[in-house]
């Protein structure tokens, strides 16, 4: 099938979805092509989920300015899109005088970047703000927050969808050509062909390859893995805000930190290790061993028995291993291929900065093509009810209105049958266990889906008529069942 579009966006991560939502305010015909079966299947679903303040990035860099701008608007955006967000503040901990000196320099850099309220705290204040955290003092950042990165991508995408953007999943871009009329010809693994004037490369770890496909070589992404532990919600009361060590010169991570999540867990990580494959998401014994010890040095009260899971995310670095550190984001239209807008090396703080990144893409387009605003753009999106966040009175009212709110499917996270149904019937039409997991937060508790997974599968089979052998965990190839035993 051949389709004509004004804009093709490659990649349904946080950046691609933010660009889609930004451009959906205008009279443009837009499609997002995503190789996985849902949004947030790449880096955007595998990170620390912190809304950074912007003090870590070199003054004058795009990373710094877009992060500060993103941070300023994040709370309002999450309110508009119904995404869990909490402005927690953050502490950077000093263990010695050298660390304190580094933190003073970090504050200076942060002030130059426009960060508000950064200040040094002494040991007494450290203990008061984050009881149980070791250190001789630290730095306090009041503007840092935490959010749900999955629901962030889902919400951006649903809002873009409502405003007319088309999302195509299981659609890997496999070739990009050029027509006589200066249109890009984009072919996908689903057998579809799109012609477009603007091609926006938001392909994360594959953005160098996508750029080459479009005829612009010379970029190399160096994958750099970060591994994490997830702690049970019982550890929640141990940590009110993210706690990081003072920055150290290294290969370009922020150091192993402890971060509360918007769902009430704590994550520990990430490590930083250059690897050779962009899809090697292993959690390794060597790295994980060290991770826990580093976290325990910051917060001695954590115990191994709190660990309920692990995951890894991969940074799309432009800085090669022998250089380390950070190179700035590349966000530009390529002179050699007018209409190709490359977004390359979007590592941390890419999610915090995603809306300002999207605005930059819009203004690149606007310089060449006048954009007309839609009169009927809807900026708000409301997600389904999150039952566990309601008070008892509201829960009782919902149960009386719909008995499926009274049936708990995931006991660890208190997720009701109605919420699972809302997740199955999601507006984007994403169909996988992970699509349900990230929307309803089922299977993410201590039992790791031991109780609820079979019940969810049962619903899919009995109530939606889905063949159990077709149920996948994520994209094709991750089928859960190979046949029936009875
Ligand atoms: C360990 C770690 C911690 C981080 N912590 C934070 C943090 O706390 N705060 C913060 O703001 N940022 C953080 N980041 C950075 C942030 O996660 C990224 O900057 C952001 O998620 C990048 O989004 P993206 O959309 O560019 O990439 P992705 O989310 O990877 O999206 C790219 C998409 O393109 C798709 N794709 C690739 N090739 C093709 C193709 N050929 N055809 C179709 N689709 C394709 C992929 O499947 C993927 O879904 C962290 C990153 C890492 C790795």
C-alpha cells in the first residue's frame, strides 16, 4: 500500500511521540512508524524516570537549555496529559571535601544553565531531608521530579492520535529512497510505502543507521548499557526523593543512584558500560553485584531481600568509549538531504527535554513551510482510572457503578479487572502483555505476575477470543505459549 504524508516520524519513543503531539497542533498529515508493537519499547521504557533540573549538562549545550526548559513545563504537561508526576527534589551526596568542591562547581554550572534553587546542604540538613542517607553533606535541587515514562509516552501518543496522527506498530523502516519530486519514499517491514516531504528520525539507538538509510552517513551511535535493580514497595518509606552520588568524571552516566518511582518502588542503578550490540539488554552478575554495594553505601538500610527485579537501558552515545562523557544532542535538518530532520545521540536528559526537542523540530519545519494551526486541537488527555490512587469513598462509588472495579486481578499493585480491560482496549490498539503491564501496572509487583498473568491471559482468551498461542509478551517472537497441555 502506498500512502502520501506531510511528515513521517520514525520511532515511537518519548521523543517521537513528543514530536508527533507537537506537530498534531497543525494542519499536517502525520504518521509515526514504530518497529515494536507499542510505544516506549526502546530507551524511553528503560531509564531512571527522573525529570532532571539541568545542572549536569555543560553550560551552553542544547542538553542543558532543553533540559531546563523541559523541566519548567513538565508538571503542567503531566497534569494536562494525566501522567503520574511528583516534584520530589533531589540530593547529590558528598562523601569527602573533594566531592563538596565538585558540588559547588555543579551549582555554578547549574546557575549558568538557569536552574533554580540549587544549594549546598550540611550533614545535619542532609539527615533531615533524607534520613538514613550517609554523607558529610550535599547539594539540594528542589526542581527535580519523578514521573512514569511509559504512561508519558502512551499519553503523548494517545493525545497525538486524538489530534489526527496515525500510529503504525510492527512497522520497521527498512529502506528510504528519494522520488523525483523531492519526496522521501519510506518502506516498512509491514509492506507499506509512505511518501513524505519531512522525514523525522527519532530512532534512538538506530538513529545513525536510519540516517545512513536516508543518505546521510557519518554518525555512529556507541551503545552504553546501564543496569538496574528494582526494589519492592516495602522499601518506599526509606527514600522520599532521588539520591545521587556527587558527579565523577567517567564514561558519561550520573553514577549509581537510588530513585523512588511514581509507582512506589525504588530503583538502584544505572551502571555505565560500553557494549557492542544496541539490543543487548542483559543484566550481568559482575555489574549487578557492585551496583547493590554502591547503593548501600548511600543508603545502608536497603537489604537484598527487597530486590524484586532488574532491567537494563542503553544510552545512545555519540561520545566513543575512548572519549567518554557527553556529546551534545544533534537536532537538525541535514543540508545534504533537505527535509530529513535528524535527532541523534538523544541520551539523558532526553525525556525531560522531549517537549522542547519537539518544539525545535517544529520550528525547523516552520522556517521552510508555513504551518497553520488547527482550530480543534485538543491539548488534554485523560487516561483510565488508577484505582489504587483513589480514596476509599471514591473506590466504593466506582465499585457500585461497575463491579469489575471490585475484582482485583493484580494483588501486589491492587489493579482491578476494569483497569485491565481499559488497558486491553487501549486507544493505540497496542496488543501485548507489556502493553497491559505498562498501562495498568499489573505484573510489576513482588510476585512478578505469578498471580495476575494467568488471569490476564484468561481474559484475553475467554473474553476477547484471542488464541493463546498468539499472545506475546512484547513484539513478535515473544509468544508466551507453544501449545496446550489439556
Ligand atoms: C540508563 C538510562 C537512564 C536514563 N535516565 C533518564 C532520566 O532519568 N531522565 C531523562 O530525562 N532521560 C533519561 N534517559 C534518557 C532517555 O531515556 C532518552 O533520552 C529517551 O528515552 C530517548 O527517547 P527516543 O524516543 O529518542 O528513543 P527510544 O525511546 O529508543 O525510541 C526510539 C524508537 O525507535 C524505534 N525504531 C528504531 N529503529 C526503527 C526503524 N528502523 N523503524 C521503526 N522504528 C524504529 C525503536 O523501536 C524505539 O521505539 C536515560 C537513558 C538511559 C539509557
